[in-house]
C-alpha cells in the first residue's frame, strides 16, 4: 500500500492496526553478554506474538543483530538486509523498540526512515511512540534521534574519562597479549622466558647491527618461534623494538578520534605522544639499550625514505654492490661483527645471509682486506697516479652535492617542537588530574633540560654551517688525493672503492684461502689470492690479467 493512501486512511480516523499490512520487526543488542542475549530472545518472542495477534496484519519473519553497536550501520548485517528487502517490497511496516535500537545517529535515522518511506515502508518506534506513517513523524524523529545521538556522545566522553582515571590509578591499558608480559587486571608482570627473547632481539639489533629480517632468521636458527610456532614476523620485531613499555615507560595519545559517530581515528605524529617513565610498568631492557636501538631504527628508516629509489640506499657503504659470489652470481651484503677488540666490517654472500652455510659456502671478505689488496695494486701502478686522480676529480664533479645544508638544523628544530608538544600534553594531563603536581614538575623539568641541550646543539650547528664553504675546492682535493695515493698512511676505503668496478669471490675460495677477481674502473683486471688472518692477511698471489687489445691488421 502506498504511503499516500495509508496517511489518508489514518486521517479518516482508522488505526494502523486496522490496515492490511505485511509487518516485520527489527531487534538488536549491543553486546554478547548473557543478560543482553536474554533480552534479545524476549524481544523476538514479544514481537512475533504481538504481530501475529493482529488479525489484519501478515507476519513476516524479523531481522536480528547480536552484539553490534548502534553508532553505525556498517557492521549490522541483518539491518542492511532488511533495508534491501524493504526496497524489494517484501513487507510494509517495521516494528522496533526505540530509535536507539534502529540507529543512534540522527543522520542515519532520518536517512533510513526516509529511504524506507520512499519504498512505501513505515517504521513504528514503539517506546518513543513515533510512527513514520504519521505526517508529523519527521519532526518528532529529529528530536528523539538527536537525544539518542547525544547519548552516544556522552558515552564517548565517559569512556575517555574512564581511561584517564584508569591510568591515574595505575592500570596499564592496551594490548593484553604484549610479548614478554603477562597482563591481569590491568597490571603487567614479566614473563621471564619471553623476556629473555625480547632482550636478545634488542641485543641483535642495537649491538650486532642485524636488521629485522636477519633477526627473524637468527631466532629461528636458535630455536625461537612465535606463540603460534612460526618464525617471528619482521613487523612483530619492529613493534617490539619501538614499544616504550619494554624500557618501563608509559606511551599514550598515539591516536585521536576524528568522529565519535563513525569511530574513525587518526594516528598522531610522535612529537604529539605522551611518554614518561612509569614505575608501574616493569622494564625488560635497560633504557640506554632501548634508546640506542630506537636511534638506530630511526636512522635506518630515514635512510630508507631518503633513498626510496633503492640504488642510492644500497650504495651507502664503500663496497656496496661491488662484491659478488661466483657460485651464485649473487651480491655480497655488509655485516658488522663486534667483539671485545672492536667492530669489523665484512661482506657475506646474499645466499649465505638468507640460508646459512648449507646454502652457500663462499667465505666472507673483510673491507680491510680489500683495502690492503687495492693499496698493493695502486703501489704497483704509480705511473697511473695522475690518470687515477683525474678520474676521481671527474667523478666528484659529476656527482651532484647532497642538498643536506640545514638538514641537521631542521632535525633539531623538529626535536625541539616535539618536546614543546610533550610539555603541552603534560599540562593537559595535569589539568585533567591525570598527573599529580609533583609528577608534572619532574617531567616538565626533564623536558626543559632536553630543550637546553638541543638549544646548545642548535647554536653549534649554526656556527658550523656559517664556517663551511659552499663550493668544492678542486685544487685542495687534488693535493689531498696525491697524498692519499702515496700510501704514506692507511688507505681510505672510499678512495679504494671509487677505483674498483667489482670484486668476484671465486668458486674455489675457502675460508682458509680466498681467490678474488678484481676489475678496476680504469680497465685493468687482477687476480688475487690471500690468506686471511685475525690481525693481518698474507697475499700469496697478485697479478695483472688485463686482456690485451686485439692487434689491428694493416
């Protein structure tokens, strides 16, 4: 029956119960609690019996949503199915308890009731006594739906207040499955078996310089797996490395709600986070180790962003992309080994890095070993020194200077802005009684001390920038190269690598004796055999194997 005809019947004094209508119902509860589900069963029974008791009505099975919020219709499957069935003309009238069951959003309530009326379907909000077939229903609907929407806004505010009070009372909020901790009644305790693994991850990253992918492989080699029995995901490792809870700090205000109705959130920048030492969170790693790991993480992330093209990133070290494994035609990757005697830069086959010794038996090559071999070659070919210098000067002139003037100053400015933002957040927490006066003063003084250090660094940076020249002094560089190529002092890796086109680790190499093929940018080829040692190496063979150009016949 059309809405126009139904309203004519109602104006003539007939009741909605006197009209021959196909009637269904909509029922919803917002949680899966037993009491709510019992309420839902009662609603279903009540509406079924009530509709069937009306002699002029035809009962159409109802639509039911369990454990979903009324703030939005996106996840309410039966509600959306009901709208589609209404558009298909399967019923004429919907009975529901109240506007908040239908939707707590004023916009949704008006939108859907108007959409239903466009398809000749009315809605009876029983407790609110609103029948959308009545001509004045839209005005009453706006008023009642506005009240329902205000209720969800107040609920959002109460939840935020509850979060602040929970933090103030020492309750730790957030992930209940944080690796290394056991959480019960909002209190964290350390699970020592998992905590040992967390400490190992920080050690491998900060002390041994491994990346997240290599850490995952190393953990699997050592027999460590995730709670599901799989290799640790690199994303999980990154989350562990960057979570301040592991050093005993609270971290909040990472996101903000954009709209309490849609529940959309936006992630905030790190300078807007609220972080401070929290005695209620037991630390798993020392603060110094956590800070060192995160400084390295930020530096690597910055390099990845700066060198998004890939080539520049992979060439950030002297011999990057220059050493190859003959067995697998694979590039060698850099590894920094640390010991009580210091650190050593070595290069290992990519296949070995991913699969271990069983995948590739090619030996590692040290940067210092390549430096020494190339220095010996340069010494033998001093007659080419001027040509080498000219080549290097040409390389320097052809490479555009990095536009990094002021980058350090911008970084310092960003850090200072972040601390000022933290001071503002601390003040907000203090005003909201989430921080005591004493806690506020302690943390605020700490921020002021950091600002003072950064200010001194800023002044030093500005002085350094003022002292630097803007143009390359090629004559001064030439004099420097002549000194370096005399090899009176230790050879510079960057200088040696600038002459090297590529180095190939031969397939017959072993860890006791390494065979190299060296290809120089000047066109020469060399064969080198050496025996690596703990402190020095012994070169047993070094010979020029440059192919002679073909003789031109006359």
